[in-house]
C-alpha cells in the first residue's frame, strides 16, 4: 500500500481523478424546502451508512449538507484519494480539513517541480 503522499503525487502526475477536480457547487439547490432537505439528508445518511458513499454524496451536494460532505471527504481520505477528499471538504466549506490538505498538495507540487 502506498503512503498518502505517494498516492497524492501519483494522482497529480497521472491526472487520475474521476470527473477531474471540479468543484461542483457550494450552494444547495434553492428550490428545495427545508422539509425536502431533511428528507433527502436522511436518505443520504442511510445510503452513506450502507456504504453507498457516491450516492450519498450526490444527495449531500444537492442539499448542501456540510456534515455529510465532510464525512464523504473523510472516507475518500482514508482510501488515499486526497484530491477527491479535498473537493468534498471545499464543498462543505470545511476550512480546517481543506486547509491541511491544501498544504499537503502544495508540498507535493513543490516536490514534483523540484524533480523536473
């Protein structure tokens, strides 16, 4: 198993991020009522707890549920998918977790640049 730094370096060098590193949105769908968001977030939590993280993530993005987005990022980080995790931390506006990863990314990019 590669260490997180090496996995991050490989992701950057090989552009191996599914769907690219695209911040989808940090604004939930405004047409949803509070009640609809609650229902969707509950469904997202059920999916997340069943291990259906991608499906849950889609719901959390739709509703702007920052706790759910952060938990998705945590799962991805544990799988050494740092850039994908960063995407979800940014969507969740989780400055503590995104800031730490941004520093890590900056270090890896700096190391890659020095190698070349």
